[in-house]
C-alpha cells in the first residue's frame, strides 16, 4: 500500500518512522516532509495547506491511505476533500476539527455537556475583554480563539499584562484572524497531563500518557513554545485518574461531538490539569501532539497503520492497541532565540548516527543537513525506566551540534519528583 503523509515536522517524522514498521507499506509520500523524513519516505514539495495541489497529487498517484497530521489542513477541510475523491484518510473533517480550531466552540461544547473545565468567558471585542479583565481574579488565562502554532495562550499576572495580551491579539493582529475573538479563563493549578487517543467517533482508546514542557527555559520560565520536550508515561496520571477521565471527560467528549452532528474520527488530544477538584480539560487538539507523538509512538507495539485503518473504518472496538511498559524521553533541540526570532541555515553535525532522532525544522542542501525552523530536532530515548530514558536522551543531545543550539536541561525533572 502507498501512503500519503501530510506535514513536515517532528510529529510527521515519528509517524513515518512508525508506518515504516509495516511491511505492507510500499511508498510513503511526505508532503512536504523534511531532511529526516526523506531518509524513509519520498518527499514531495507541496505545502501542507496547498489543498488543491494535495488533492491533485492524490488523484494522480496510487494513494491507498492518507494521514493529515497538522492542525491547519485539518481545520481547512483537507480530510473532507480527500474523502470526496474516495481516498481513505486518518483525521477529522473540518466540522470536527473545530474542537481545536475554535477554543470558543470547544469551551461551549464542554459547558453544554458538563465536561469539567475552567470557568470562562468568550469575548468578541477588545472592549468586552477589557471590561472582563478589570474585575477578573488573577492570574488569568487568555487564549486566542483560533490556531496560533501553540503560542496563542498567555497567563497574565495582573491587569496590565492581561490588557497587553488582549491588545496584541485583538487590536494588533499578533495571531492574525485567530485573535479576533478571545477566551478568558480562570487560572487552574495542578500537574498537567497530555493524553492522545484513537477514536472512530464511537470507541475511544487512550494512548500512553505524557508530560509536555511548553516554556522555553528551565524551570518553566520564558515564552510559551510549541513544546521543548516530553516524557512518557506521565507518573502523575494514575490508573484511578485514568478511569475517572474516561468516565467524565473522554467518553463524554466523543459522545458530545457525535450528538452535535460532528463526530470525531482520528487522534483526539486531551490537555488535562489534575486540579484539587479533579481532572479538568485545558485544551483539545484534533491531531497528534508535537512533541508528544515523539515519545508515545515509539512505545506503540501494535501496528500504527492497522489502528488508523480501524479508526477510518469504524472498527476500533475490534482492534488491539497495545503499548510497551517502557519509558520514553524526547529533548527538543531548537534554534537560539526560539520562539521569537532565530536564524536558519546552520550546519547540523551528527557524531552518533545510531540515536533515535526525529527531524522537525531541517532541510538538506547538497549533502548537508541544515536548520530550517525554530524547533530543529527531537532526540528520543526509550528505556525500561524514566531516569534511564532521560539520561539516554541527553547523551544523544551531546552528540549533535549546530550553532546557537538551545535546549532545556530539565526535561522530565518534575516527573522524577514522584517516581518511586
């Protein structure tokens, strides 16, 4: 079977790497892919949001199955368009993808169906948001309604910071049209947990839990990023909590989407906070998290393509989804200055090619591998214990060099505080 994979980041490299384990997979076309993906797939220079060109490519090539990995093409309806031309596809249609592409939609869904989340207010104008912030308790969470590359969330400590955040989103266009509307939420406390799930719109199967590290600097300091590293499983996520989430959050969300006429099929991501009042939803994503996928997929023992086909065919309840009992750690190596301004085109030197490294922002130029983005590489290790996985991931980082490389030195440290 020939597979078409949409996307160009570390998540897509991890997906391609997992798909390659299936001997029935012949060609993987990655649109557009990156320097790492091209070692195991055929990269095609078509961008993830060039929907017309993607559809045309699928029509003129023998695509047996397609995987739409990034949020933008999902929100734009690429899965709908591929289904319309008869291509089997993993991922939600545009109506279901609203669970990520509109935070206002997601919050209203949770409110209507009693799914635990932070108290919130949706504001359509700057004046409305400013009035809300003048009387709100601090700290407060301010979110751009639409997609913002994982950077559209601000935790403001006072009204001055809050007003600056809202002005940036609603008046200055920091996130384009994504900031035309904002969601203002109560600030929650507790350990954060990421849970990716497979769902065909009826059955939902959680994957191994993980812990993301969003802030750029050690100790959770600095700007929010798309993610500077992950570990799995998350030791704060016990079996009792998992059972509670299935009962109160996972199944109710899938059922709510189906009842409201937008059944969700694909990978539904739950960003959770384990508050003193129980687990609550911070956010939904309509696809594999990045870099969560880089630690979850290496622990998947079942065949990824088989599971994805079961999701597409509505037979997930009949399909085994099995994970290893090992632990995994991913340390992101980024370009200096990320997530603000940074330079591209730096030579990357690998002194140990035996490491598991997922490429994110890279490109190949006449045999050289160069940096080509903010997050450049995800260095991954899988070991029987979390400490061993963390140590091995950092050993891997020490074997890779490029100018102005930056990475956090404390990925997994918070998790180790509760590991026995």
